[in-house]
């Protein structure tokens, strides 16, 4: 790796529900790409709390040391992707009238957001991203590009992503302890949704559902911002737990059995999924295992459908399913469609057929990072 390239590297920390990933990125031909990455397993988070908070700094230290040793370079600056578990979305309409017809400037647009006056006194949250869902000009004409247009009134439907200050403090302290002093926080869900919309060339609102190991993120992307953001404390790890409990096997074996599952096949009682674990043949009846997996997926889909039904605007919304928790199951899209009554599509990294193809959080963070590097 050339010295010039090393000098131009930036870093992104992706905080998943079962592993931490550190990306080294650089700009090539006008776009930002991943040069290399390192990851490390950890206990994750649930209900807005890290499960092993006391070990977090040591885990981050190990991860950063791995990258520093690989690149022979000290890391002092990083962009941190904040998971939905530690965020909330606030949407507001902000309006301004002009004395006469006025040509909109970039300053006019930025003044509308008014972040400090709206959220500056919050004790619990800080704004990490803000984006337009739409601008309204005279006669309710909507646009995402108001600069240069003439109007007597301007309204903004703004989306603000706020992160818990407790999370920001925890990560700042852990990163400072390993020598990182320049830290920028951005929303993981916003980056994912932005990439999904662009990749699928959609202009109307879409729902992006990222199912991880023990947590699921649900967001609705409209315009260039999030109209909705929520989480469920459930993921693919709960399917493994179900298999473990019902079929009486270890969690590790249930994880291996889970990877064999194909929900679209029909079998009789005498057919089994089989794995070899520590020299022993482990068998699980296909029909029972499939029903266990299907039941949990249906439960997750119902919860997501209930969330999206709270607003009539989301009534016919398309769902884009991503993350390693569910997306690798053959037949999962049909289950989601049957339960929610909505169209369901895969969201994966383009031109990627590897085991990482549904890890779109990293792709989203890389795309969103272009705004801040």
C-alpha cells in the first residue's frame, strides 16, 4: 500500500449488534471506497444499553490495534455510525415568508433548520444529522432543490436524527482512551436508507428493515431524510435460541443448523438437516426446524407491520430487507409479504455475492461519510 494512499485514509467505526467493524476508506475518482477493514465480535447491545459496557473500551482497543498494526499507522480521527437503538427521529415543518418574491439562497435553507434553538437545550439527545424530506414553495409546489427558485414563502419538512448523549459520551471516552481525539457521529440508518433509495432508483417513501443478531432497525426514508425510525429488541440470534430450546441442542449447534434452513422446501417427517459438531452428527427434523424459524420470522414481520400501520402515509410502502439476521433465509421475503401485505425486496450490496452482501450498514456509512470528510 503506497505512502500517499496511507496519508489519505479516513476511518469509520460500524457498531453492529454482534460485532464492531473498523473501515479504512479513501477517495478514488471522486467517490469514497473501502480500502481494508477489521472486525471483532463483542456482546452487543439491547434496549439502548451495551450488554458488557465494562469491556467496551478493551474491545475497541483491540480492534484499533489490529488496524494500526496492519497499516503501521496511528489512528486519531474516526467517523462513528450510531445504531438506531441509540437514536430517535424528529420531523418538523418550518416555514418562512418573504416581503416580496425572493430568490432562495443556500443560507435561507440552512437558516430554516435552526438546530441550536430547537435542540440545543436537550439534556438527553444531540443532533447528529438533519435532512430535508421536502421543501414547499408557492402553491404547495414541492422540491428537494429550492436554491435559485423564486417564491414568496418557503416551508421545509425537516428530519432530525438525534443520538443519546450517554452513547456519545461512552464512545467518546472509549475512543479517547485509545488515542482517537477527532470524532464525528453519523446515523447508520440514514446512510443505509440513502443508498437503498439511490440503488433502487426510487423517489417515493420506502421502509428499510435491517435485522441484525439481537436488534432490528426499521426506518422510512422520504426525500433525503428519515420520516420514521424505530427498533425491535429481536434478531436472528433469537431464532437460534428458539431452535436451541425446542430441539434441545447447544446454541452453537443451533446456529449451524439455522444456516442450513431453506424455508421453501416441503418435506416429510423423516428428513433432517445435518451438521457435524465436534465429531458428532447433529440432526434436526426439517419440518419442525422450518416451523420454528417461520414462526419467529412471522412474529418479527407482524411487529414491523404494526409499526408501519400507525400512519396512513406508509400504507402501501415497499419494504427493503437487509442485515444478516434474516436476509439469508430463502423464502423470507414471501413470509414478510404474506404477513404485512406489503411488497418486500432484498437490499444488498451491489455486485457482491460474498457472505457480507447483506451488511449494508457499512456501505451506507461510507456513502454518508462523503459529507463529512
